[in-house]
C-alpha cells in the first residue's frame, strides 16, 4: 500500500513516519514524487537468525577489507542509488543526509584501501533499525557489511531489524516476512527499547563480529 506525498517532507516528519510503520520511496531518481509505503508483508531480519556462511566466515577472518562506520555516509547512499532502477530521488537523498547529520542515519562501509567497495545504510530509532539499501562492488562485500551491521545491532540492544521487503538474497541470509500486524507489534516494542548504535567499538575484531553474528550455516 502506498500513498503519494504532496507536502515538503522534513526529517522530523520522516522519523514520525518510521515510528508509525511507513517509509518513503520514489519511482526513479528523476521522479520528484515521493510515496509512503506500508506493505502488507514486511521483511525483517530476526537478529538471532542471521546466516553467515562458512565461506563468508573465512573471508571476514582474512580481513581482506577494512570495515568502517559513518565515515562516508553520502558516498554509500550515492553508491546504493547508482543502479538502473532506484527509489532514491534527490529529495530522499537529501533527507537521509539530514538524518545522518542529526545522528539517526548510519552507514557501514567496506573499504579496499581508500576505495569503497560495499556498504549498507539505514535509520536507527530507539531499538529499531530500518535498513534502507546496500551495494556491493566486490564478491561478498555487501554481506560483510550486513554481518558487521547485525553484530552492531545485537551488541547495541536493538530488537528490530526492518528490511522493508523480502528478497531471495535476504532470505538466504535469514530474513523472513511477517504480517503488518506482527510488524506493528515488533515496532512498538522496539520503539520502547533503549539501544545504542555506537556501543560496539569500531575496532572490534572479526572474532567478536562473528561471535555476535552468531548463526553460521
């Protein structure tokens, strides 16, 4: 279900929308219209059911890449929008930048030296994290970003990781679909939970990240 937005969206309005269970999308990067979306079936990552494959465990232990937090947020969003079809138009891009400046939107970056090769970003509100988009320029780099994100959410006390929609890729990593009513119940619980996105040290070692991620397939 989607409703068209006609009035100017502010960061405060966007946070209220997340708190009520809806999120913004546009039809394309050039479309100025924004829609509020409230799916009947919602994708979520149960934080105790994230699947880390043995191959991914080996890759993370090799430390082929450096993983950072909130170091180049706008570059991550730009990379997520750099595809044939995207829902991130100019206004949405600007809104997430404002939420980042206010401390609500965060990014995980996977770096090969000084080159960004993967990442994920989303919005943290109390005990809920709303995953917005991710990208990968090298094998498994978006999965690495997700693994580090899940570890951060678990260590920080989050109870809800909202992926918005279910995809085969997310399902293979442990995501599932729940009804709108179940989602609203989980959202209410999360919004009444105190969590801290920055609780996990940026210098956390791969062994700690994998221990927190917890579920190996």
